[in-house]
């Protein structure tokens, strides 16, 4: 991803939140992956976050239907079916909001529980690095700062993906049952009201590690 697509890069350390310059902190690796360069300080639980500027994409009917089925958007897919729109392509405006929680040293700190104010965001309610393997982790899903109720949430490790839903307070329960890197994600989608645009979506992802 090009640095100019980024609206924000933030790091929450034990000393508080720091906003970084995409031009200097973000780069592209040799295999086209994106790299974030950080200067770490005191031991503690850190959060790195990034948000992108909105972008528009046109998809064929087949592509869009498959995307809705695979990325946890059953209501949008059913609405298309009810409206007899499964054969219709779609133009979507989307933006992405990613966060990673990681541990530096042994001291665990509380910055992981703070929201960054992104348009879509996942906030862990417990420190993943204080979590014993196999115990549930509560995460709150937010859209424009408000809890999202009954939102489909996908989570997993490697190629194993599972699904759950948020409760009335926007909280979902996931249970990382093995050591490794885990992710939690959701896509919040609404019908667009602008001419020439069908849908608007906000993607949120949280990653963390469960240690052996």
C-alpha cells in the first residue's frame, strides 16, 4: 500500500499515543508487503494502528456475492437476494482500519484497551498477553465510536477461521486455543445514497499473539 493512501498511523506505548508520518514510517517490502518501522521504548503492551483513505471499487455480480459470503456479510447478501439483485454488479466505497497489539519485554500495560477513534475499530477488553491459552477474549466492535450490535465477527489463526456475533453492547467473545498469531475482523456495510455508488463499507482488523 502506498503511504499516500494512509490517513493515520499511530502507536500507543506506555508513554501514550504518538502519530507517525506515513512518508517515513511506512514502506513497501521486496515482496510488496507493507512495512511499518517503529522505535520502541519502555517495556509494555503496545498498539500500532493504521487507517486508510476511502477508495472505490467496481465488482462483478459474481465477485461481489462471493465477497459478501466470505467476509461475514450475510445480511447484505440476503438483501440482494430478496431484491433480485444477485445478478447485478456493485460499486463500493471502502476504507480499512487495522490494529496490532504486541508486547515489548515482560511488563504489561493498559494502552491496549484505548480506542484510536477510527471509523471502524476493534478494542480488546482484556490484555491478550495476560490471557492463558484456551480462555476467552472479549473484544468490542465500534463503528464511528459506537458499539455495533449483532455484527458478524470473523476470527482465527492461520487458515482456520471461525465466526461469531456481537451482543447488544458490541462485544464478541473469541477463544484463542493455540499459540500463534490470531486475528479478529469485521466489515460494516451500508447501502450508499450517492449516485453511482451502491455500498459503503468499513473494515476493521485486530491482530495479536498468544504465546506458548
